[in-house]
C-alpha cells in the first residue's frame, strides 16, 4: 500500500479530501449507472411491450381482415351484390396493408420474413381464386365458380396455419425478449453491486491507508520528541511524511540542529579556555624561572662586562701593532712592483731580438734550399752532357771508320786517289781528336757531377742545422713570454697587496674605534644589568600571583566541559 | 517429380493465386432465372461482369458472381438474402428482380448488406431499408405515366388486370389513380401462367373496354394475350416494364403498348454501345430487364471500386451519388433518393412493332 503509491499526497487534508471525493464520485457513478440501467430498462421494456402490442394488434387486424375478406368473398358468390364486392376489395387491401406493415417491423428474423411472405402469397392466391370464381359467377357459370371458390378455401387452411405459426413465432420472440431483458437486468444489477462493492472496498482502503499514513509518522515524531527531551540532539526525522507532519518534523529537526550547534560551540569554548589556562600557567612558571635565571645572568653580565672592558683595551693595543705592520707591507709591495716591471721590460727586448734572428734564419734556409734545387738541376745537365758526348764519340768512331774506308779506296785508285788519301787521313785525324775531346769532356763532367753531389750533401746538412737553430730560438721566445707574464702578475699581485694592506690599516683603525666604543657600552651594560636584576625579582613575585589565577580558570573550564559533555552533542 | 513435391508446388501456386492482388471480389445475384425476364436480367448481369473482368476487374481483382434462384418467391428470397448476409465475402447484391421477392429480401438486407434491385418497382419498396436501392423507377410513377398516356391516347374505358403480388398491385393501383377514364374492371389474375384467365377475358368482353391494362410480368401477360386472341377480343393492350419480354412473341404482342424503362431504339451513345455489345454476345436485342440488370451490376461494381471492399462504404458511396456526379448508366444517369429509389427516371412509352419496342412519340410520354 505504502510501497508504491499511485498518487503522492502532500498533506493529510489533501488525502482525506481526495479519498472523500473519490468515494463520492464512485457512489455517484454507481447511482448514475443504476439510474441509466433503470432508464434503459424501462425504455427497453416499453419498446418491447409496444412492439408486442403492435404485433398483437397487427395479427388481430390481419386475422380479422382475412376472415372478413373471405366472408365478403363468399357473400358475393351468393348475392353478387356490389357491396360485398367492395367489401372484398377493401378487406383485401387492408389485409395486404397489414401484411406490409408487419413486414416493415424492425428487427424481423428471416423465418418471420419468410412467413409473412408466405402469408402474402397464400392470401394473394386465395384472392385471385375468389376473383376468378366471382367472374365465373358473373358469367353465370355457378358450378365452375363453386369449384373455384372451393379451391380458394383449400388455401385458407394454409393461410391460417401460417398466421398461427406467425403468432407462435411472435410469442417465442416475446419470450426471448423477456429472457434477454431478465438477463440484462441481472447483469446491470450485478454491475451496480460491483460498483457499490468497489466503492466500499475503496472507502475502507482509503480510511485504512490514511490512518496508517498518519499514525506511523506520528510515532516517529513522538520518539523524536522524547529523544530531544532526553538531551539527544542527534536524532532526526526524515523521509516521506504527510505535509503537516513534515512541517513539524522540520521544526523539530531545526530545533535539534540549533541545540546541537549551541552545545558544540560551548564545548569548543570550554576546551579552548581550559587549554588557554593551562598554557597561561605554564607560561607563568616559565616566566618565573627565566626571571630568576635572568637575575643571576645579569649579575654575571655585570661582572663579565667589566672583564670585557679590560680585554678590549688589550685588543686595541694589538690593533695598533697590526697597523704598523700593514704600513711596512705596503712599502715592500711597492718595491716588488717596480722590480717586476723592469724584468718584464728586459724580457720583451730579448724577444724582439730573437724574432729578428728567426727572420734571418728563415731567409738563410730558403737560400740554401734554392741552391740545393739548382745543384739538382746541374746534376741533370751533367747527364745531358754525358749523353751528348757519347753521341759525339760514336760520330767520331764512325768518321774514323769512314776515313779508313776512304784511305783504302784511295789506295785502290792509285795516283788518282792520292789527294783523296790525304784528305781521308786528315779526316781520320780529326775524328781521333774529336774522340779525345769527347773523352775529356766525359772526365770533366764526371768531376763536376762528383763535386755537385758533395755540395748537395753539404747543403742538406746546412738546412738541417738552420732548422735546429730555429727551434732553439722559438723555445727561448716561449720562455721569455712566460717570464713577461709572470712579471706582470707579480706586479699586479704586489699592487693588490698594497691595496689590501691600506684597507686593513683602515679596518684596524675603525676596529680600534669600535673596541673603544664597545668598552664604553660594556661599562653601561654592567650598570644596566644591575638595574634589570632588581626588576626581575619584582616580576617573579607577579608571576606567582598569575599562576594561582590560571589554576582557578582551569578548574572553571573543567566544570563547564563536564556540564556540556552531558548534552551528547554531535561534533 | 515426387507427388509430395508436386503437392507443395500446387500449394505455393494456390497461395500466390490467393494473394491480395488476384483474390476475387464476390457479389450476389438472385432472381427467377427460369422466367424470360429473369433470363434477360441474368444476361445483363453477366455482360456487365464480363466487361468489368475484361478490363482487369476491380483494382486488379476479378469480380465473381454468386447466383441464387429465388423463383420470385418471398420466402425463398428471404432465405437467399440470409445466406448472402451471412457470407462475409459477399460485398453486395444485384437484385432482387421481382417486387415480391425484394419486399421480403429487403428486410434481411436491412441487417447490413447493400442490394441494388434491378426491376423491382413496387411502390411499397420505397424507403423499405437504408441498404436497398433500385435502378428502376417506382411503379407509383410508372403507373401514373402510363395512365396519362392512356388518357391522352383517348382510351375511355379501361379494364385493369393485375398479378396479385407487390408489383402487380402497386402498378395497377398507380394506374387506377392516374387514369382519367372509367375503370370497368379491377381483378387479380394468376401470376404463374398455368391457371386459366379465360373467365376474366370472357367477363371483360361483357364490359367492352377499349383498353386492357395488365400489371404483371410477361408470364401472365402472355396468358392474357393468348386468351384474348383465342376469344378474338379486339382491344388495345398495355403493360408495364414487366411486359418488355412479351415483344419477342410477335404473333401475340404486335401493337401492344409497353411502358418500358429502356428501349433498344434509344439513340443515346451509351445505350447503343450497350445494345451492340449485347447483340454481339447473345444474338438478341436487350430489353429493359437486361439494361437495368446491366446498370445495377455496373453501379454496384463502381461502388466497390470507389467505396472500397466494405459493405458499409459501398452503401455510403451509393447513397452519396445523389450529392455528386450520377453514374452514367445505359438507361440514363443513376443516383438514388434517400428512399433508395432512382432519381428522375420513369418509363418511356413504346409499342411492339415486329417484335421490337418502338418509341411512341406523342402525348403522355
């Protein structure tokens, strides 16, 4: 019931009203249903009765019409009067009209329709046969007319059967209708009963759920109030409550909240006070102790200050001797600076000279190398000369051979060749001379080549010597450079020493001044310490008073905390 | 193929054939098919059906006819009507054909099946049911037209013979009301054509009428004419729409006046197209029965096409014709009065000449 409510009610009032109106509505519905049923029933009953009545009337009219029609037909056969003829026609028309009216009745069953059609058929046949009989009678053929009339009467039985069958059908229809009506009445009555039953059940349901709905939150609120009166402010009433209870619960929750807050604040305050009191007591004790200490310290300070003054005076004296030493260091460093400057200058001069020597050595080496190249070229030239000389030598040999041959030829020629033999001899001599000259040249060239080779060796040795000299000169230059740098650094260091020495002298002078003023202050301190010592003893007395006050405060805060702790506040 | 497979294929094929596209639509038809006018009605219905299905049916579905013979009998008509109402696949009915049958059947169709009667012209049928319509004018109008024609043609003494049924009584009564001359006789005659009408004709001779008006079908009409010829009664005969098949009987019917709802001589395009189609199909000229049956079938088919395959919507559509464009029938424009009667129609006066209904021009028509 409460697990999944279809409608959520905001208040008891609303719920009661809703339940009330729902019940009223259901009863109205039930009433309306009952009334509508009764109206429908009465209409239905009225209609059915009217239909039955109409059916009965029509059946009566039909029966009457048919019997009157038939009697009129028979009458005409005997009397052949126009009145009977007219009556026959009138009642025939009336019977057919009734039959048509029956056919037009609403809700006819097929068997009824068929029966009405059958009645019409039978009636029509009877009429037709009577009409034929009448015409035969008119023609004076009485016997034929009688036969025809008899044939017509044969049909009357069928017609009456049909009319009776229709009556039975109508009766059955009335029975069926009344049964249907009864069933309908019972059905409607049941529905009304069901509606009333549902209303009653729903009413009970509304009352039960509403009571349940009210009493349960009521119990919770009572429990809440009891908890509050017992000083338990942690209890809360939450959840889905009827509107009025929800407001009450919210108010109680608010009260509990406020009280809990007050308790919490009081508790913290008590704690704070207690801890402050403890702190205060501690501080007082400490102050008291430190005051005692201070007093004794001050005494020590006072005596210490006096010995300090004495020591300071000896420091001042030491500072005076430091100043004298510093002056001497200053003078020494100036000498060092001057010396370093002159070393640097001479080293620079040496370097310039060595550089010049290096330049000369370089040009010597180049010249020697050039000469060596020339000698090599000379060697090549000597080889060329050798080749040329060998050529000349071969030419001379050939020429000598040629001259020999020419001499032989000239001898063969006899007298004619005598002159030519002389020439050939001269040529052979020339060739021998040329051969000799060539050999001389070869010897000369070999000598030159030997000399040149030894010269080349000598020169290569010279070039190597020059390189060594160059290396030595360079090493000297590097050494001199290092000397120059060292001299410069020495000079700078000496300068720095002078500056520092001057600064030290100034510091020492100011230190001496400071020491003198400290000595004066120390004297003052010694006097002040004696005054403080006296004041500290007074403070010590005050601290003892404070200590007893803070003890009282501590006791008060403990009492407060006990009181508040009893209220079970939610932190 | 194993028989089981063949069976399966046949089942699939029949399932396909039964899918909505080709599932047939059914209408019912009932009438006295063994009578001449019944046969003409039947042929008119059949021709209309053939034309509809040749055009592809209604929305692709063929239109099928369920035919029942009511023999013009009210009881049988009521049973047939019940069967049609019960068969939910029957969307509408063409018929019935005779007034008596329709009188009974209309009460059954009132349960909710639209029916368009062809030649049931009894005044009693006007307003008999919300569900019944008819394409023929009421006899109360037809009888009046014919009575005026008779008066105008100078007939002073008229004898009235009528079949003792809804149609005959209604038409005879209408004629008597509209006739200005003297009614020398007003007798019911047998409708079956078997019972003798000799006493009536003999009696009429004693009354010397110049016109005999016969309200009935060609069945009783032929009996009367035959008896009159036999007795050598030289008198003018006149019949209503029920008489149109009499025209075929040239020896008997020559010269008779017929108030016909339709003439094959109607020069209108629709009528002539219908006559040509009918002659091609049946090798005979159509009469009012055939034309009205054709029109009734066509208007019902259009109602199914436009209203939908629902009895109620078909009835709605038929009733709504009055407020809209009428259906162009071969017998003229068709729309229905709330009573179910066709609006603005009557009969055309014809005379039987050489087996045909020739339109009689002149007073009264």
